[in-house]
């Protein structure tokens, strides 16, 4: 098997749900193609072209998700017991340059969503945090420049 892809249990479930929805969508796209085909000349039929393009995009996403799920190394953060930052950790930080508190969970590439506080394991901040402990200060080179963070708290799962 090719490289394993780390992802949280929640991320795996979200990708699985998306895959199931896309597979259900296949029938709707097939109906659209048949309906467009009934309009006659396919060479100048924009509805047919749009439906075929939608089908291609849907099938490509299905193949992508099937591959990612097959190679997934699912990690449930609730089962992790560590005093260091590892994959799945939720890390509470203070941005020492801006004086603001931040909270990020380190997740897989496919589940990263900065607006929801989920950062990819491959991001500069996550890479700098891995292996660190509460109280450690880390410097991170970001696109906006060098930033300094202090780790306030590390938690796993639904700890409060």
C-alpha cells in the first residue's frame, strides 16, 4: 500500500459521508445527461456538455476520496495520552507578537480548515509545534513573517 494518510476519526467520517453523497449524486447526473441528450444535436448542446462535465468532476472526486479513505491511518485523538504535541492535539497558544490567544487542532491535510481552528499537519505552525510541551515557546516562519507562540495547553479528544 502507498503512503498512509493520517486523519482524525472525525475527518475520516466526514470524507466517508461526502463519498456516499457523491455516489448518490451519480443517478441525478445520469438523469441530467439523458434529459439533455433528448434535446437533439449534442455538438451544440450546452446542457449536455455541462452535465458531462459535472459527471467527470463527480467521478474524479469519488476516485480521490476512495483513494484517501483506503490509505487513511485513522487516529482518534481521544485515545492519545501524551504531554507533547502530536497529531490530533488541540493546542492553546498565545501569539506573543500580537498578544492574542489562539487554539488549533492538528489534523490531516484533507480536513484542515483554518476558520474552524483545524490546521494541517504539514502547515508551518503544526510542524513547529510537534514534539513540544506546555510552556514551550516556538518561533514559526509564516508567509507574513516570523511569529512567536507560547504553548499554554495541550489536550486530546473532548477534554476541557
